[in-house]
């Protein structure tokens, strides 16, 4: 299923950027996400904050067999420090901390 990940500052706020992925399931609050890129060593590390489901239905009143659909699934992901961070991600976390944000650390014992 197609999922749009929105990447926000620590604690939430205006999104920095977003990426779409085909995923086998919807990430849940508290999940750790690592995004790797072909042109960079290491990963961008995030913690899932919440999920927003955009649903559509063709009728205001429906019969039992009329089903709507999920039109867009948004997953809000907060910048975090984690194992094997890319240099760019580390710089982004350092920048947030310099602005007074508290960047969470993914629990290294989870792996």
C-alpha cells in the first residue's frame, strides 16, 4: 500500500519534506524508521508520531455493502538520532538542537 511519510522537527511542526513508499503495513506511533539513500552512507532516523487517514466515500448515506476507500495515508515522522546516521542527518539533528529542540534518541537496545 502507498504511504506518504511526512518528516517534521522534534516535537512536531511544519514538515521539512515528505516521501512516498510502498509498504506492507502502516507504521504505528513509536515505530522507528530508517531511510537510506543510494548516494549517501548511513541512514536518516525517525520516530513515528501519528498517522492521518484520509478517507473518501461516494455517498453521504450508504448501504452495508457500500465501502469507501483510503485515499491517502499520511505518517508523521519526527527527526531522531539513531544508529548509523548519515552525515546529513546528524547535521540536521545538530541544527535542531542548536535551535532549542530536544532530539530523541532511538533506544539502541531495541536491536
